[in-house]
C-alpha cells in the first residue's frame, strides 16, 4: 500500500435496549457526527491514540506481522468525552484494516461478517467475568443511521428518522462511567419491562406512529429506574430536562445512563436543544477513504 487509508466511523448512542442487548435482546442505536477517524500509512508499527490494553490494542498486538508495517493514528473528535463509542470505533476500524490485507485492494474489500466481527470483539473486549459486552454498538457503527439489532434472532434493521412531528437530542452529562467495570459487577435481572418497551419502539419504526415511539422510550426509562439502572446524577438531570416545554420523554443512554441523556420533544415547540446532537446529525456507517 503506497497511499494512506482513512477509516471513518460514526459516534453511537443507545436510544433504547442497552441492558436487554446484553441478554441478546433487541436494542436501538443512533449513529451521529462528528466521526472518529483511523489514519493509516506505511510505517514502523506506531499506534497513536490507541491504548495497548484496549480491544483494538490487543487486536493489533495479535497481528503484529501486519500492523508492524504501518503507522496508525486515531482521531477522537470528542476529545475523550465518554459515551460516543470511541473504543468500539477504534476496534471496528482496526478490524477492517486487518481484513483489507486479505482483499489486497480497496475495491474488493468484502462486506463484513457481523458474526465474525462480534466473535473477534468479544475475544479482546471480554475477560470472561460478568456480562459479555453486547456488541450492538459495534454493529451500529458499522451499519450506520438508526440501527435496530437483536443478536438472538440475527436481525439487523437500518432505519431513517421518519417521525415528522417529534425530534430528539442527545445531551452529554459531563460524566464518564467505565462500562467494563460496571458489567463485571452486574447481577442477573428481569428484563421483561424493557422487552415490552422495545416491542413498542420496534413497531413504531415500521408504522411511523410517533406516539408509540414516545411511549416505548418512556416505558424503557421507567423499567431502567425500577431496576436501579440509572445513576443518581442522571436521575436529577432527567428530572430537570423533563420540565422543559415540549419535552415528551427523557432517558439516560448506555450503562446507568451515565454519559448521555436522550430527550424526545414535540417539534411544535422551538428546538430548545439545537446545540446538541440531534436527528439531523444522523450519520452513515463505516467508510474508507484513500489519500495520496
């Protein structure tokens, strides 16, 4: 390879189903701009911005014969602020770069096997203690847009934002939770309330019924609160946001809702969250760019 390759990957947020996904159930994720970038060029094996103990770092260490011939640089547009999927973006880009060597040229790069991608991710991301990471975020960052993923059935659906009367915003809390530590300590739980909520959300994506979507998000938030899966500061933040005009549903995203909060609001009201990530920032999945 004489040219440089740049792998770009969108950010991700769980809109619903993050805990259910760990049991193989359905989840809905949103992929957004700005995008992460992995720059690659011929070199001596440098890996700037990738921790050696991260899933991507371990993948690179396991394939040194290939990666030692290139220099890598990971660019995080969020500058380390948690909740947007930097670790899975690193892994996805490094995994695809390693796959590229088998294709020899960009035009023949094969579509990824999601099963193979997930098996490789679990190999490097899971110590065997506690719940295994769902990998739903990885699948969403590969597929893009609104990704509905259910591991138990193998269903992967990609949707646009089709609700004309409502919109949503993703608001960072300014906190960061080490997800892998949380998953290690997580005990078994009853996911029936979350399952019922995801059934509503899934139906709404097909029917375009925004009322059913809002009800599903509300039910998911209530089920998480009943299970104790909402950080105290997120509870306070959600309460504050829910009192704003036009707000229809509020829910923490990801582990304990710690990093990012989802707010669904009525579009008839002036957009009170226009400075945050919204449905207008919907992004496509992984892309590969060639640079001389």
